């Protein structure tokens, strides 16, 4: 009898999912693909893309893993984490991270900026989050929604110096057509 109970418990645990539930999982598989380049039909990128990132940053520890437009927000999904294979990396130390509440998104032409509204997973300065250098911390930033037609933009958190590395990311893109331009 005891052996039967153990077998049943093993079967039940084998059928149960041990994966963590997906955060912000897309409702439709079509949300995973974004056509931003002419060859996108042949080489579609799978999103979220935690390794390749979107845009580029001077700090290799910062990655944008996804960008979403909602009716209210421009949402950036990001990750902070040290590369264990990086040069001059103290992988066994710790860091204190936070996000500047005065951060903005700026259109590629620099004519328009969009304010940070809220964060999830990372505190706003002056509060900090202490993390070990072997941790990877995902977080979400909510900015004002980009105006229709603004499809290329940059994130500017602050000016980096010898003591602080800012979460600045250039060259991000998202599909956001100006629908009013074709209705005239």
C-alpha cells in the first residue's frame, strides 16, 4: 500500500508544472514577432529576447528584453545582470541599483520627450535595491505613450560618470504608425 502511494505521488508531481508562471505572457502568439527590418520575414526575432536585447547601451549589464505600446503607456521590459564572463567583473560582489524618476524617452529626432510614470521591480532613486552580482533582476518601466508616428526612440536616465552607470539605451524601435497621416 505504501509503495502505491509513493508511485501515485511521483505520477502527480511528474504531471505538475514546475515552471514559474510567465510574467506578461502574450495572449496571442503574434505578439512575439515584430517586423522592424526588411529581412524580418526570413529571420523573425522571438520576443521577449533576454540575450540579444533591443537598442544598445554603453553598459553591457543592461538589456531591454521587450517593448510594448498600450493605450496609456510605452512599456519597457528590462533586465540588469552582470556577465560572469565579462572583463574586470567582480561576479561575487554586490551592487545597489535604482532608477532616476526624471528619466525620459526621447524621440529619435529629439523633438519630443516622454516622462517616466512608474516602475516595477526596481525602486526609484533615492531608494535602492541591493543585489548580488550573480543575480539577474528583471524590471518594468512605464512611460507616457509615444505619439503615433514615433517609432524610433532612446531612453535617457542620467549622465554616466566614473561612479554611476546610468540605464541609457539608444536606438530602440517599435511599430507605431501615424494613422492620421493616411486619413486626409
